[in-house]
């Protein structure tokens, strides 16, 4: 499939998310339906402005081909998440193995890879270090996690290919990578990977995760990465830590604040939510995850949900129901999305594309970056 011209891929992507593409080929000149890839990259830092500026610059390096759908940073959690989207190009090639048997393999490429690796490079070369990192959110690395999500007509195998491809390049930067969900050979869950890496192990004081007890080099010695650097650099390991990379269906982030300092009670709410709502799709990843985290003077129930399985208002009602049984019903506040919803992807890409077309018409031959993505809590 030929790579769409700048801006044109967004039109195809928009249509592929919402309507049948039967008549699309004739109107656009493309013979195949478009594919989209979304990646959410989580950085364990939201306070160091100079370092974050370099990462942000890298995220917006190729605005014609990679759109920053949203950005969410929280200084209390000391964590920021970028949600990026781009198109996918695929091709097939034949090769012969040792038995001289011809096989067909899939080559998948996307501009999103280059942008992600620039962000990783910016993080590694910055002043960010786990030695000084503290926050209310657990972590195992400065580049904490990358999750790939197929959208439009993209298949899960496309997301898996890109996830493994990016993971390989991250490992080439001497950062160990652990795979999860569809990118893992046995579909190991992210929760299991994190438990093995002591991700949820509390250390430090006042609920803060701190370097003490989070010694990545020790954790690394007990667990073999799925994608390992040729040479393990202890200095980089101690400074940058470990990264997890996975592929799964698109999920939405939704947090519900509870005005209580009783972490144990809210943690029990999160546990019961997981038990009651955390269904799986066959062998696939859980369709709902929840974690209780301190957030200043209150505790939040941080959730990830599959919008095809569960709505945010259903989560909100269930939190209130369980909280009422613990005498906390009047303490439950209205929740909020921490990321763009699946339904809003279409709207946001439309806005970005329209802005680009207006700018292009106003200044032919001049490419200027447009604003994109909501920035909350910053």
C-alpha cells in the first residue's frame, strides 16, 4: 500500500473509523483501505520542564504524518502520557528458509516509529533519572510504557509488528524491554509483567514511590527481558530503568476521585471493581483494569476500560455502589477522562486536518505546526 500524501491519510483514517469504505477507493484514488496505528507512551516525569520540552518537541517533529491526539500530565503522579496516531503502510515479501520452503511475510511501517524513537532518545539524553524521581504513581522506568492500538482497518498483527519493531530499537538504546498482551509470545498480561518487576511494591514515605527499593538493576537480574540489549549498561539501567511495550485493543483512561485518605478502603473498591467488571474477551486482555492511587489529600481509582465493553458512566455508578457499602458514597466525586475517547478521535482528527488545510491554503509551500491535543493538569 502506497503511503498517503501528507494530510490525505487523515481523511482516509477519519472515514475508516466511522463509515463503510466501499466507495472510498474511487473517490481518493487509493486502491486499499487505510490503516491507523495509535500509541500511548508514558513518561515518568511531569515536573522537569526543560527535559519535557525536548520530549514534547520530538513528539511534534512530524506533524504532517503523526498527530498528537492528546497529552496528559499530572505533577502529583509525576507522570505524562502522549497519545499519538499515524497511518500504517504494509507490504508482503517472499523469502525461503533453510528448508527452501517459500513463505510469505508481512512488512509493516509507519511514521509513528520514527517519532516514538525520537521521544525515547530525548528522554535518555535528558537530565531525567530514576535516582531522583518521586511521585504518587508507580514506575519501573523513565520511558515507563508504550502501548500500541490498531484503529480503522488495521489488524492486531500490524500493531504487534510495530510494537516489536519499536521494542527492538529501544533495546538497541541499551534499555531492556518487557513485552505484554498480544506482543508477548504467551500473551502475558501487563499486570503480571509489572508484578514480576515489583512495579506495585510500595517504598518511600507518604505514599511516594522513590528510588529506594526500586533498584531496577536488582529487578532486572531476577527477570529476563523479552528484548534485551546486546550489552547491559548498568549506568543507563539505573538512570533510565526498564520499559514495557505491548499491543492490545484501544482503551480509555478514566479516574474517579474519592475524598478519603483511607487508601485501604479505596484499594478494596478498586479490587472489587476488577472482580466485577474485569471481564476478558476469550484469550485477550482484560477489558477493565483499576488501581487505587493517592492523589494529594484524596485517593483516586484509576481505570482503563474497553469502550466497546464498558462505558465510563457505568464505572462511575459501580464505584458509588461499592463505596456506599463502605460508608463513602458521599465522598465519591465525578470522574474524568485522562485521555481522548475513542469516539472523539474522529472529531479531533477532523479538527487537526481542517486547521492544516487552512494553513496550507494561506501559505502555500510553508509547513507550520498546528496545536493539537488537550493538556490537563499542567
